[in-house]
C-alpha cells in the first residue's frame, strides 16, 4: 500500500506535465508583445518623416542654399564636369566626416548624356538621392546605359526625372516609385549650387520614401 500511495502522490496529470512554469510563460508573453510591436514599426516605417530627420536630426545640417563640393574637395563646376558622368555629393553638409558619410545624405550629381547634357547650365544636371525607394540599397549611375541602376534587386531609374522604369521599384505606387531630387542652380562662374529643398512628396521628395513626379 505504501508503495502504491507513493506512486499516486508522485504521479502527475498530462496537463500538469505540459504546463509551463510562470517564468517561462512570462518570457513567451513578452516575446509575443515584442514581435507585435516589431510588426507595427515595420508597417509605419514608410511614413516616418525622413526629411525632418535630415534637416533637424542630430547634426543633420541646415537646409539652405549650398555650393556643391565634390569628394576631392573641389567645387562642382559645369566647366569641369564631363557630359554623361556622375559624382557622389553630400547634402546638407555638416563638416563632420562621420555625419556627412550617412547614406541618407548621399546624392549623385549627374550630367546628362548628349544632347541633353551639352548646355552649360542647370538643365544639364540632375541630383538624386542614392537611396533606392524599394529596399534602401544604394544605386549607381551606369554611363554606358545612361541609367541609374540598383544592384540589389534590379530597379532602374530614368535620369530625366528619377522615375523607376524597371524592376520592383517601378511596380510601387506613387510616390514610392521615384527618387527624391535636389534643385540646382549655376552661377556666373559656372559653379553648381543646391537650392533649399522642400522635403515633402509634393516637393523634392522624402529620402527613402519617394517623390511625386509631375
């Protein structure tokens, strides 16, 4: 009898065996909460005001008229910029090498191929954000094709207005199918300037999100 009582007291029901300890249940509950929060963050990401981040964020730099400085430290000039070529520029500049290296500050200054790029004025140039509006890879300018191409997923953008014409970015609805751009001006010396942008989809666009092409 004693041995039988011992077996009965030491035994447990199937529900008791499968029931998790309170600490484990709490960890699982916390994990589900974090996972749900992650889903919400992902859903609202496209609506984050990245333009505000650029202009007002930590050391974002002032949104103002600014002379274009190339990577070698020289001033961008129509007199020294070849037709059908491009160079990476930073806007807005802060003077801090670390902050100015942020991808969201990178734009590519392009001089259009002939005949569109033959004029020595602002009409020959475009400056687009290098952040692909699909999944934020950095695109490159292919002078051999006169196109902007993203190496990650094959999106291709038109140089004339920054509109995606091939790849996944072209299948996204406006304004998520066009690159933000900077308005440019050329002074009497031939130096190229960036004019103060309007960081909105109706204006110069929102970096990482897109721009409405008119």
